[in-house]
C-alpha cells in the first residue's frame, strides 16, 4: 500500500498528510488551501427561488387577510358607535299600531324527475317549491 504524503509549498519536502505544520520548515500547510465558499451553489439558489417566492406569497396573503379583518372590525365598531349615538339623540319611538296582515296566496310546485347517465345508472327524485305572493 502506498504512503500518501503532503508536499510543503514552502520548502518542497514531503511530510505526513495529517500534519498541519511541515516537520522540516514549520510552515502552515493549510494556510495555502483554498478558502471554502460562504455562499450556496448556483444550482441551490435556482432551486430555492420558487420556494422563497411561495413563502413570500403566503406571508403576503396572511398579512392581507389580517389587514382585511382589522379593517372590517374597525368599520363594524364605527357603525355600532354611530348607531349608539343615533339612539341617544333620537326621541323615544311611539308604540307601533298593530299591522293587519294581508292575505297571501301560496303556490306549491312539486315535480318528479329521473335521469339516466351513459353507464345506465338511473337516478330519480322529487323537488318541491313554494312561492308566496302578497296581494
């Protein structure tokens, strides 16, 4: 089995692969190694872009819904306070006189239906509607 050794870039002598400093001149052998890149590879950036866009979309949608609910609550509170002030400024209402009920006409429609689809399955039912007409 071959013995792998590191060549010192300063003195050119061979030394053990696991040693950080050259045993001959004391030079730091890991000093000349290339620095590791701190950013992600381009392929990861391209893959992460749709995920980040989706997350941003969800955050914006949640913020929009929160804003809408707060605006609706504000409008509701404004309407309630306006009703309260109107009730306080209006004179008391007179008692209502009984309203006579007008006779109503009622029309009832009942229909039976049956449907057969392309597979031969038959469905049937009954529908009932009621229409009230004021005179």
